[in-house]
C-alpha cells in the first residue's frame, strides 16, 4: 500500500480568505464538515442506487446477496484506505486552519499577492 499523507493532500485550497457565514468559528467548522459529509454521501448513494438497480435488472445480483457480502483481506484493506482518505477530506477545514496558524505566510489573500507582484 502506498504511503501517502492523506491530510496533506486534502489540505489543497484556493488562495484568499475563506468566507465565513457564522460569527462562531466552531459553528462554521461543523457546518463545513457536515456539508462535506452530506455531499460525499449524496454522490455515493446515487452511484450505489444505480449499480444495485442495474445488477437487479440484469438478474446478476439480488439485494439479499449484497447484504450478505463479507469482504476478503484485500477488499478490507482497500476499504480501510478509502476510509482514511474520506476522513481526510471531511476534516479538511480543520487541517487548513491548523496550517494557517503554523504557516501564516502561506495564507495571503489575492490582494496581498497582487501587491507583492506589483512591487517586484
């Protein structure tokens, strides 16, 4: 299995300041995490529904067979890897805020970058 820092990869972000909609940063973080989970879940649910309907329509697999499935070691390892990547995406907002505290020079907004370029 490849050794990749999932949280580092999930921390890619747009330049500039993040828009906030609530006064309490904790509420904002919870909202962002909740929305990330909701989007991931909606996409997954649609794809799963499509696959299950196609399989049932073609008589390939029934709902009871899907429910009874037990993954082997390879499948279990792949699922565990996916879970790590998923959690990293969900907690991306927290990672970005930690990085902003640790490396404030990397958190310039677009106006600051333009000013620096103009002074070069």
